[in-house]
């Protein structure tokens, strides 16, 4: 039996919905894949990338409040977050069909198969 994402203290309904859109549907799955892979999936489906959300997720997975992250630990998370965003941006530019002029991936895919007229 799987446990709801919101069973992890620090993950509310809106964040849970974002992870579900990313294909992560249970607390067990989120813990298993870890914060970096989960946040990459979060971004890749078009959820907004925010540094606070990134480190708050890591804090939640450690059972810590989001505002417990400070100093050197926070600086290290910033480096990892920036590297994650850069890696995703590089993979997006390598696959131009994934994003089309800032459109969401779904819109680009629908356009590619002829369900949305290209501009």
C-alpha cells in the first residue's frame, strides 16, 4: 500500500499535485528516487523551478522544516539547484521538439502531431 505524498511533513496538496503530474505518486516513490531526481521530474513536466521549493523538498525528505536550511548547506543546495536547471536546459536545447518557442511540452507535442496549428 502506498502512502500519500502529503504524509511527508512539508509537502502540501499543491506540491503533491505537481509531483503527481511528474509521475511521482507516493511518498515511498519520492523517497526512493530522492530529491534531485524528483525535482528534475518536477521541472521537466513544466512545473515552475524555484530554489526554495528545491531545498524545501530536500529538508522535507530529511524530516526537517524548510527554514532549517542555512549557511553553507543552503549555498551547497544553490549550486546543486543551478546545476540541475542547467542540465535540464541543455537537454531541452538538444531536443528542440521538447519545447517550442516557450510553449509547454504538451502543446509542442500536440502541435507536432497536427492537433494544434503551428504559429
